[in-house]
C-alpha cells in the first residue's frame, strides 16, 4: 500500500492540523499518510487532534533538525 506524504515544516498551529485534516479527507479509509512537521506544539497538537477525530496514530517519531514524523491511518 502506498504511504502518502505531507510536508508541514514551518506551518503554524492550527493550520498544520487543518491541512492534515483536508489531506485525510481525500484518502480512503485505511490509507496512510506520513506527516513531517516541527517538534513541540505542532507535533503534539496534530497527533492529539487526529486521534480525537478517530484516526489511528501508528507512529510518532522524532527526527533530526527539530522535526517530527507522524504516520496516520485514516479511520
């Protein structure tokens, strides 16, 4: 299965969640998206919000350069 990619480095809250949700809306149930965003509040906010929306957060990985990688499976 293809893992879609979404780069949200430098995108401020709450726009990073809005862009993630709009991207997820285009996917079929069960598809995955890899979201790369800034560590700290952006990563925490998006990971918490997608779970609240019913999606599955499969990975939350810190990366070099102050970035975070989230792997989300659409509900």
